[in-house]
């Protein structure tokens, strides 16, 4: 059982038992996987006996067990083994009983609120015998109709409709109606009224020798499905075994011997009905092949009956001789009838039929004759199944007209991999259907699925592939024979697809190209691109013209080292509906309590800027889209948007540094707060640059090299998928994008940095306004004596420009004390958030063993500036925990 399946079952069980809180499903999953029992078939018998002993009605339990076993119910023995273990745990039993009681009370309360009460009208008169008889007949009819199984015609129609719905272009062939309308063709007993004629003399009045001869003749008819004179077949209902009525006047000694022979006729009837019904196209090729093999064996039986009839005509066949000659075939008929009944009860088709036959073959290990018979049937029935298997593992083609094969194909378009985030082409195009897996192929099911999938991908690309080691797969008790053939096909398919992707489709080069842009390792390209698009990306996202951005992207690609990338034309612009933090929090809230709140939250009134909505996209074609699918590209986009925004904040802080350099020429009334602003800007810049360095050189690059080395040793496409997904997941985790708490703190830090840069830019503008006013005033004073008209015109124009600049930046003019308080507040907020981030990183790196995150602490606190405060916070936290 896969880990995902175990996780699902444990969660469902915890929900059914109303278990809340605690350590969650993971603890139980670990215990289950550590204490897994490999085989329970050897202990199934003792477990069954133990359960029967604990049951209040052992007979009913054993009867139900045998019924389920005859239906070939899977995992029956493991379930009985589990129940037997539960009976040994008194505490668990007590809990389950209490839970069952609570659930029944809840169900009763729910039912009482919705149940409609009916009042039976009282009557003074008693019910007459006629009314009572009519009521009894009606109740009997209702009971009988509820127990009558569906007719063969209804079942065939249901199977046919199901197939035609799934394969509308390939309808099932149908036998003509006369095949079913003429019961004499079946070869089974025909129930008809007794013909009216001369009264028959009771056989009991005849001499003993005459009775024996008459009974021999009757038995020879009954053994081939024809009613005799003194032995008649009873009508059968559904899957019941055929029973017979023997003339009660028959001599007891003869009657005893007749009753020993009649089970053979009953088996013949069961086998005949089975072969006639299951040979229809609706029941599939495996059942058809099984019925054909049974008919072959039945020919030998019919030949024996014919020979006995010939002896009877010569007067050389007595009842004792008939009993002697028929005995060798009794065992064969019993086995065939038992198999037919089990297949019929279990409604087996395809792989489930083969599982039943395989299990029967192994169950008869001590009986060589019975095992040889079952082996013959299993080999014959497996031929059409193995033909489908061969086409799948050797060519990647499924030709399964009757839905019998373990692999099922679903109609999915490979083009949607680039469009739909939730599209799971690789996982859902071909899937395993558990009940169709033959038990002898259970261990190889995943390899069989993957073998065909690998070859099918190559076929989808227009290349015809056939395994060079293709050999006919035959059923054998030595399963290593066909296991080796499946493994050879698997290794060939793995190599073909891997070579196709790695060499012909240049997967690694394509991934390297994506890394250049999404993980920002082309520095000159990004500097050039951000310089070109800076003004455009400042606009609201609704005002941005995407073709203009595409043109600027093309220009930046052509004028940088990215021009050497052969796949650069596949890079595209994408404007997202949410900023990166909102997108990440939405993803992280899936399957949590906050999911509904986040999804239903009202959209913010503040429109996104182009910079917040900006992202790259990448065009990937089949079959590379199996690896670089929409889910992978979304992960790349989240990483890119996170790092791109950090780069943007760094540029803003660098622009502040440039502005501050220019501001030094102006007169400063409060050099103290101005120096504090310079120091704060430097701390912010140090923080942003170190975070970028950590993400790019301590997370992305080492993780990329690990993936690149793993891809060189990958043996199949599933390994490639696993390594690529692991690379992206590790990058997201180590870049703090999978932890909502760290993400929120980091987002606040970035916001503080952006607000600080805006404040400093407004200050610079105010300084320029002040300087411009002083300059204009000075120029006005020196030009009072001038009377030149040209100079007066120039003076008026400068005053007009100064007034306009003042009007635009009037909100930026603040007092020195206001600036000092603002800078102090920014410093306090930034320090508090940074300390909180470092503290959380210290906790996660220690408790969750995320050792890579501790590198951020070493880089940001390289000189021990924050060490003392971090230690104080740790002491306070431990004191709170102790309290």
C-alpha cells in the first residue's frame, strides 16, 4: 500500500472515530509502516478460528466468511487478521464499543427528528381468512421479488451500455436474439409441463432388476441435461445449484446409489449454464477463453457418457458399473462447477477472474490432478489478458475493448498541461484499477503501468517504438519467468524515454535556460531589463500595455549575455492577479482552517502596480511539459517573484543612497537624524543584499547542482520528475516561502523598507524645493536694478516653475522634528521585525532541523549586534514555557 493511501485511510478512520487533537495522523502512519506485517495468509486460519470463538453466532460468521471467500473478496484475510488482533486489545475494544454507542445514539436522534409516524387505524372487526390469505400472498410476492437476482439479459444489457458509454466508437458485438430465445440450444434441462398421455406405471412396483435398468437409462439422460422419466430436475433461481426429484417409490438401495451419482449432473448443469452465459461478448475475453477451456474439458465428459450409453444398449451397464465409471470425472466436474460458481458469485471479469484461478491453482498444491486442471484453465484464460499486456509493455498501446486490463486509459489532452495548474496528465491519463490486477501480477503492477506510459509518451511524439526483447508472455507457476520479461521491457522503455528527453529534447539545457531567468542568474540581463522597464512597471497593472513589456523584454534579451541562450524566445511576460505574498498565502492555506477565510476575503481596494503583478512565463511543448508542467512553472514563478521583488527593494535603497549623496550639498539643520537615516538605510540594504545572497548562492545554486547530479544518474522519467519536484520544493522551503509565519514577517520587513525609501525620496524632494526657493530669491535680489526685458521674462518663467514644483510637493515639506520622529519610528519597526525574524529562524532551525536557515542568522548577525537581544528573547520564551 502506498504512503498516500495509508495517509488517506488513517485520516478517514480518525474522522469516523471522532478522534480530534493529539499528534495527528503522522504518528499512526509511522507506527503502521514500522510494524507492517508482510504476509497474513499463513495466520488467516487461526485468526478465523479466533474470530469465530469470539462471535455470538460462530456459524453465521463462518458462513459469511466462506461466502466472501467464494466471491474472491480481496484483503479478506488481512481484515480478519486485523479483527482478531483487535479482540486481544481490551482498551481498544472498549473505546470502539463506546464510539459505536455514541454514533448509534446520534443516528437515532437524527432519525427521530425526521421520521414520520404512521398510525394504524384500529378496527373492531377481526381480519377475515380471505383477507389474511391475500395479505400473505402479497408479502410473499414482495419477499420473492426482492430475493430474485437480475436476469442474465438485464446484466448483459447493463454491461453493454457501460461499455458503449465508455467506447462509443467501438460498440460491443451482440449475439442474435434467437441464440437466447431457443433454450434447447443451451444443453441444460428444459423445464416443461409433463405431457399428457398413458398413465406411467410407478417404478416401485417393478422388479428390482427392471428398476435398475430404468434408472440407468434415466441417469444417462440426466447426466447430459435431459430430464428422465423417474428423475426430474427442479427449476433453478439465480445462482442456485440444480436439485433433482427422484420417484419416492424407488427401492432404497437403488435410490442411495442414484443420489451419489446425481451431484455430477448438478455440476454439469452449473457448468453448462456458466459457459452459455459467460461466453457472451459482454463478459469479456478472459471469461470467454475460460468458458472455451471448460467446454473442451466437457467434451471428454460427454464422450464418456456416450460410451456408457453404448454399453447400456449392449446390456453391459449396471448401476454399480455406472457409479464405477463415473467416479474419475466427479472430481473434475466438482472443481469446474466450484470455479464457475465462484466466478459467477464474485461477478469476476478480466484480472479478477485470473486472480481467482491463480489462487485456486495454488490452493490445490497437494492435489496434483486438481492443480493440473486449474493450471490448464488459468493458462487458457490468461491468453487474451497477456495479449493486451504484451501490446502495452512492448509498444505502449492499450487495446482493451471489454475493460478487463489493469491499466485504464482516460481521455486527457496533453496540451492542457501548459494551461491548467491542476491538470495531472502524467498521473491520470493512465491509471491502475486495483480489482483488475491479477494477484500474480500485483507486485509488478507499477512497473507494468510505467512501462507502457514511457513507451506511449514516445509514440505520442510520432516515433514508433517496439521492445527488441519482445517475447510471448505465458502464465506459469514459476512467476519469475514473466517477471523477467516485464522487467526487461521496463528497463528498455525507461531508457528509450530518458534518452529521448535528455538527448533529443535537451531537457537539462531547457531546465538551465529556465534557471537563467526564473532564478535570476543572468545578472546583466536583469539590470538591463529593470532599467528599461522601471517606468512602465511603476504604473497600475491595468494601465500597462503587455506588448510594450514584451518588446522591452526582447530588447533586454538581445543586448545582454542572454542572447546566447537558444531557448530565449520561449520566455514570455505574465501579469498575475495577486501579489506574490497573497499567492503564497493562498497556496499555504489549502486544507487549513484559514483557507475559507482567505478565499472569501474581499479583494483589496488598492490596485496592484505592474511591479507587484509582474512575472515571467515559459512556453514548454510536449513531451517536456511532463517535467516542466504548469505546477512546476508556478513554483518557479513564486521563487522568481519573491527574488525579483527583493531586487526591486534593493534598487530602491540604492536610489536612496544616490539621493542622499546629492542631499549632502544642501544645508542640514539636524545632522543627527540625517545620520540616523543613513545608518538605517545601510542596515536595510545589508539585510536585503544578504537575503538575496542567501537565496541565490546558499539555496538555489547548491540545490541546483544536487539536482543536476541526480539527473545524470536517473534511470527513468519518474526519477527525473521526483528530483525536479524535490529541487523546487527545497528551494521554496529554504527561501522561507512555505512557512506562513516567516513569510508574513518578511513581507512586513519589505514593506517597511519600501515605505522608508518613499519617505526619504520625499525628503530629498523637499530639500530640492527649499534650495530652489533660496536660489530664486537670491537671483531676484540681484536682478532688481536690471531693466532688460529679456531678463525680466526669464525671471518670471523661473518663478512660475518654482511655484509649480512647490504645488506638487507641498505635502513633502515637513519640519525637522517630524522627520526625526518618522526615521526613529522606521528604525524601531525595522529592528523589531528583524529581531522577530531572526528569533523565528532560530526556533525553526533548531526544532525542525532546518539547518540551512541558520545561515541567515550568521550573515545578518555577523558581528553579534543582535545576539544579546536574541538571547534575552530566548530566555523569556523558555520562562513562559516553564510557567
